C-alpha cells in the first residue's frame, strides 16, 4: 500500500486506528514526553500505527499509537 492509499483510507475512517486527522493528543513517552499537538498524518500501520504530530511551535514529532493519549 502506498502512503497516498494509506492516507486516503485513513481520512475515510476505513482503518482500525484510534486517532483521526486533527485529533489533539499528548505524547506519553520518548523525548517529546508531555508535548501536546495535533495529528496531521498517519505514517505507517506496522508494527503499530505511527502518526506525525504538529506541535504548537511549528515543529513536528513522530509517535506510535501506544505512546499517545487524547487531550
């Protein structure tokens, strides 16, 4: 599956993932522990769904689904 196909299915809510585009999340582990931001992309599904999070300062972080919580 290409990245474009993955994101198209994700936007259509056709994937079994917890977070959707635009969800506000808190990172619960790694170097960005405690950072909050907005989900802007689904990067991969394996081994865990992995998302790109836009942080308030304009930078981004990458985190897996187990390392995120809804805000």
